[in-house]
C-alpha cells in the first residue's frame, strides 16, 4: 500500500492488530455506498455530456460509440456491485 492513494487512509492504523478496521475504512472510502453513488452520478453525467458532432481531432464515431459502451458497461457493473473497469474512470 505504500505509495498509493490508499496509504493516507490506513496510516493511523496498526497494520498487524487493527487490520480489520483499516480494511473497513478502505472499503467504505473506495467501495462504500457514498463512493458508489458518487461514481454513478459521474457516469450518468458522462453519458449526458457525451455528444458527437462529426469527426474532429481524431474523435470519430467509433470513438464515441466505444466511450458510450464503456460508460454503460461500467454502470451495469456498478449496479451488480462488481469492480468498475478502470478505463471508464479516465473518461470525463
């Protein structure tokens, strides 16, 4: 965990004796209800803002469809409580 974003959340815990509490803190922060709601809102906003106005600067209709599919699949995965594909987090 050293050198990751998660390190900030578990620094206050003794890893050997308070592992379960550290795990719960990480889970609730990154995969808890609030995080899922925030991610769902972000995905919905991405779909709302995604538009195609003709090919421009390397953005083709194929790219548009790929982005739409990736976001929609992420929404389905989130609904099933599966792990979100990391590719969709880069789409904003």
